[in-house]
C-alpha cells in the first residue's frame, strides 16, 4: 500500500536518525509523528508535527500515536518486541517486526546469517563460563566476546587473547547470553547502505570505507578505496541480507574485507546508518529520502553518488563545555564542507553530536581536506 504526501509518517525513536528522516519527509510534503521515550524536544521531535513522549510499553500513549499516523518506521532497533507487535497489529510497520527483532539481538542476527548461508565470522553462543571456555577452545584466540543484546559502538565487547583470564573476562557478561566470534584478520572495514521497496525493488548507494576510533565510527570515505570485486561482493551480501529478511526500508550492512580478499558480514543495522550520512550531500537520493520512499511504498530514487565525499563524526569530546559549542570556522570556511548538527541538548564524551562532510573532485582531495579540518577542530 502506498502513502504519498501528505500522509503522516510515524517514527519510533527520537534521535538524530529520526531527525534527518523528518527533515527529508517534511520537505517532500509528509507530516511526521514521533513516539519516543526521550524528553520533549528531542532531536527528531524538533522537526515533528506531533511528538509523543512516553515509555515504549505505554499502550495508551502508543494507541494515541497510532491513531494519528498512516505508516510507521523505527529510527533505532532496540525497541521492545511487544511495542513492535502492537504497532504492526494496527498499522503497516516498515521494516517489519521480524526484521527488527532479528537484527536487534546479536545471537538471532548471527543465526540468521548462518541459516541464510551469508558469509560471517565463525561464532558460538555462550551463557556461562564453561560454555565460554569451550567456545574459545574451538574458535581459538584471539576472539571476541560480545553481548547478545543491546550492544553498539563497541559497548559490551571484550577481546580474548591467549593471556586472557576467562573467569575474569566472563564477569562482565555473567547472567547474560553472549556471542563469541573468531577474530577476523581484515585489511579494512566497509559498509553498504541501500533501500528495498515493498515490491522488492532495491537501490544501493555503493560501498564505503569506514575507520573507527574506540569502536565508534570516525571517518567514512565514499567511495571505498577497494577493488571492484570487493565492491561487487559487498553489494551482493547486502542484497542477500535484504532478501533474507524480506526487508522494506533503508538498511546498512557493516562488513570486513579480509586479508585473503573476501568480504564477510559483521553487523546489520535495520535503519539508516552513520556511514551513510555522506549521501545527504553526495548522492542523488540520500539514505533518508530512500527511507521515506520505501516506507511509504513509493518508487525508490537514483541512489548513485555524484561527488566523492568524506564524512567525519563530531563527538561530544570536542565541546569545550556541555552547553558551549566549538568554533566551527574550520568547517564553515571551507567552500565544499557541510556541517550537520543533531540538536542534542548536552554534549558528553563519545556522544554523537553531529558530523561534517567534505566534497572533492577526487577522493584523495576530499580526504586530505577533511583530515585538515578534523585536526583544526582538535579531533584526535
């Protein structure tokens, strides 16, 4: 079913991804309703027609939200399954609860990849010290322990080496299920962001290269500086994930390029992604426009990139004080740099507060200029 403008698009979540979706959807003529457990005036709520602030298990507030929307999407994946099911029982939810439920939990996600025959690192699921010891013996070291649920930006992870005391390492996970993954020797990390429509149509932005600091995305280089066969593998993996999930909407798949020239899936994000923010300035149809189109059942746009670009994250670490902004002159003085701030009330260390993108005729030019701005801002 199609929901053209001026239909009302409902969004579960109030963060920056919902904010950027709201900006694009309103520009296209849609109304936007936000349902979030964040306080009034959240980043997405600042651009919404309707903002409902309540717990995700507040059925009265959720029903009030659902009465005012035509179709619903989610701007982050860690939404309780009961809430997703309640939404889906009343209004179209895109992507559906099955896709979000699968990808919000690392154990379910890894089992999905394995069942679909999609390349990923060998893994074991553990729930106590004994099963951890067995997993490490089978997978070898180094390996990585990751929480099964609610992990992001490196939270809930522990690297295991031959010197690691497993009993000590397990203390951080005790009482929870975890996934142990074999260590992957990789030359770079890449991701693919794309959209899939209700009719199975897909549009992929391409393959980008990602550099992380403290497990948080720092720099995205678009397009990735990899061989064409790597791009082909990455895009095919994205399509396999999208088809396997019966996905509708914008989705990101993060991947490793291994030392032997293979590409394997690391994580799936059932939503727009930090590594796709460059598309706002460098693609004919950006990831949020595609999300709006796919969720509303409209034809997808041309996802191709028209200009090489580099995106750099702005974390709260560079704010001189929680409520005082940095001097943005290094970004604003560059004629092909674009500043994007997320409207968050307070800066905190390692909190994503915004990003900037630099466009260039060549990728090396864009990267050099972006790194120079990064240094001038004191990011290091």
